[in-house]
C-alpha cells in the first residue's frame, strides 16, 4: 500500500506539467536594414531569429556569416535553398559585417 501511495504522489508533478502553457511574446518592432537581400533574410532567417538577434551580433567578417548561414542550413535544417545562401551572406556581410557595404 505504501508503494502505491508513493507512486501516486510521485506522479502528481507530472500532471501539472501536462497542462497547456501559453506564452505570448511581444511583437517584433525592429526591422532589418533595407538593401538587396533583406526580403530574403526576412523570409529565411526571421522564422527562427529576431531582428535584434541579427543586428546585435558582433561585426564579424564575411567568412563568419558564410559559416553561420551554412551551419543553419546544413546542421540545423534551415529551409534555405542552396542558391539563396550567397545572397543571404552578401546581405548579412554588407549590412551587419565587419566591413559594411563589402559584399563578395
């Protein structure tokens, strides 16, 4: 009988976890810099990342952005078409990179 009570008591926290929790995030208010490729970055990157996440990254060189976009695509399964990678990297490197305005 004590084992049954122990099992029932141990399961009570799990019942609390099974309730639906609604989390409401504040609306996105930041925008990407308008430039060639911004629509593509909005469509492909903002699905997972906020504009603030992109815009507050350290100003790193193009090689960083190339690696980051490739990693998102190949390792994390971001639905980025292979022919869109360069355009996304160009936009990020030009607008948020170490050398602003420096595309490939």
